[in-house]
């Protein structure tokens, strides 16, 4: 997505997009064939258990998101076909 963001910046002659998610989701809506949704898998990791300097301890618990159809925090828009056509 970094390359696509750079192309958007060049096209719009801006100093930065800020939050480009609204633009990307608009592109996905108008050109759905170029976005390939990731619907399986996850980005779950197990946080390390331990105690902080105050003696407050935590347990090791999984943290993350599962992939699914449409928007999801694990994969966002999925993979993208991009060209300079």
C-alpha cells in the first residue's frame, strides 16, 4: 500500500494524504475487481506475560483480529492489483 499511497500523493499534488482509508475504500467500491479480499487467517499474537515495576502482573493472552469478508482489522482491503495504465 505504500507505493499506492505515493502514487495518490503524486496524482493529487498534496503534501500527504493523512488518513487515506476513505479514499481507498471509495476506490474499492468503484473498482472492486482490483481488490482481492483476504477472508481467512489472522494477525493474532500472544502477548508476553510479566510484571511491571509496580508488581502488577499480566497473563499471556492472544491479541489481534481474524480476517473476514469486507473490512477487517487483520487485512484491511486485502491485496491490490495496481498499474500505471
